[in-house]
C-alpha cells in the first residue's frame, strides 16, 4: 500500500507504540475518539489484528463506534481495503473489528474476547467495576492492549480511579481538550463560549475536569463547596476527641458506618465502612480493632426493633458488646436532608472515605416520567451511605467529648484497655 500521511493532535504518538494501557481523557471537541479510531484503522491495515470496540451499554450497533470507524476508513482512503458490514468491519489482511456492550456479558460469554489484540473502550466513564473486573483479565494475548477514551464524570467512578488516580503499570495517560485540537471548528468554539457563560458544568464538559456530583444530585452544591473549600483532604485522627459511630443498618442491603469526631465548630469524618451479609458482632469486632477513643454509637430508630427469630434488637446486641448506644430520633427524610444541608459546611472528609463521597455525589431523586418532576430520594446502592450521613447530621449536636484521661479510666473499667 502507498505511504499514508495521517495527522493527529500533538502528543498521541504513543498510540503507535507498544503499551498495555493507552488512556486518552478530556473534554468535548478534543478529537480523542476520532484519533483513536483513525489510529486503530491504520494499525489494522498494516497487520492483521482482532479489535474489540466495547462500551458499557450497547443496545444496537448505532450506539457503537461503528459509524465513526466507517467515516474514518473513507477519510483515510481505505474504502477498498475494509469491508464494512452491518455489525462488523473486516480487512483484506484478516483484520477484524467487532462491537459489544459489556453490561450484558457474563464471565462465560466474555471469554470469546480472549484472543483479541486490542480492546477499545469508548465512553469509558460509564463502565462499571464489574465490567472492568471481568474484561481486563480476559484480554491476555501476548502484546494485547487496552485503549480507553472518555470524558470523566465523577472522580469516584471506577474508570477514573482505576486508570487516572491509580494508573496501572505500562500505561500512557494523556489529557486532551479542545485547545489541543488544531482542527477544532468555529461552530464548536461558539458553542463552547456559550456554555462557558451559561453552564456551571463547563469545566467538566469542555475542560475534562470531574464533576462535583452527579447531575441532579441532592447534595451537588454542598459537595462542590466542600471540594472548593478544601474540606475533602487528609483528616488525621485526634486522640483527644471521641470517635462516634453512626450506622445505617442492613443485611441484604448495605450496612453503612460513619466514624466521626466532633470538634468545637467542625465535624471530621475519618472513616467509613460499607458491607453486607455480616453480623453486628463482626462489625463490633472490626471497630474495636481500630485504635480509637470511642464515644457513642448512633443507630436509626429501627435499631430498637426486635428480630422475629431471636427477639433481640440491634440496640441490645451492641449494648452487650459494650457500646454506649443512642437511637437517632425518627425524622421525615426531607427534614433530615435539610439538616444535613445545614450542617454540610461544618464537615471535613478524609480522602480515604471515597465510597461515602461516591454515595453523596450520586444520591438523587426519582423522576416522574409523566411530569419530569423530582420525587422522593432513590433507594439504590448509594442511598445507604447517604442515609448514614443524614443520621450523622441529625445527631451531630448531641455528640460530646470527654478528657483523654477520663476516657482511659472508663475503658479500663470495662476491661478494654
């Protein structure tokens, strides 16, 4: 074939170098998807490659990058080399592009991907932890590569944590924005300027920075303010202050536990535990293995309910384990949310409580499909952590501290020290 003169934004030479992980992320108009598609076509034309184009959800081929690849094939002059079929693309040299939605695949069905050379994950901000955990070990062919392109959503999303915060070995990560695209069109520039003047999510949409919270999140403004004011930071344990324990009870649903210290005018969340299908005794043991100066334990009102199997409540169990148990007053959810908002400015979050922050960033309301009006908060995987935070806010003013000396005597009396 004749020599090809293809142009790319500066900094993407690594797409033609051997690396296990190739990650391009950033905002709109950067050309990241266009560049990945163009590079894959050139590589597939130069040697036979099996390339899987994946995303989290693909209900039809129209939701894939099939059209983008087809357009780039024509733009590069490879129309006679590649056969563009309805659900796949084939090269004359044996190269093959296939398309799949990861969410619908199982551990067994995804084994069919084992022989691919390259998997390109587009709009990867939506790919779940489950999908990554199944896909990545499957792509095991010698020299195989994982290409990831996305506009980040939340910094707690698995894709962002997996590839940006905790970048794996043999990775090249490039942030690409509209300003890096020499072919950025004027029509998009006008759209960008309008967005900058009118949309609070401009930094996410065009600059590729993470959102403070999910669209429509109940605590979106409060989370944004906490991040802007540096209240998501390293929060050290202070041994002169009590560590109070706030729990949202769950068995099949998640058990959520917040560990908090109350200062004179602030509240410091230093730990968070979330799990399921574990006994209260096991959580008690886990907490007591931490070297903390404990104060009260706060349970929701249903902590007083007697279990029908043995007639013992969560309150009874935790008191028997030596905890000073308090019951959070029963409160209307909306009233509790208002209290949480009122107290949010007092709260500092340790960077380690990423799961709690994820819950608060994703805590949203149901939307009436007929009226498009918001309703009650959603009960989902994020609501348990948000409920524990609400109980914490309601209980905050009742949390007290005693002197370190008195606390040591108190614990000595019950045989813990």
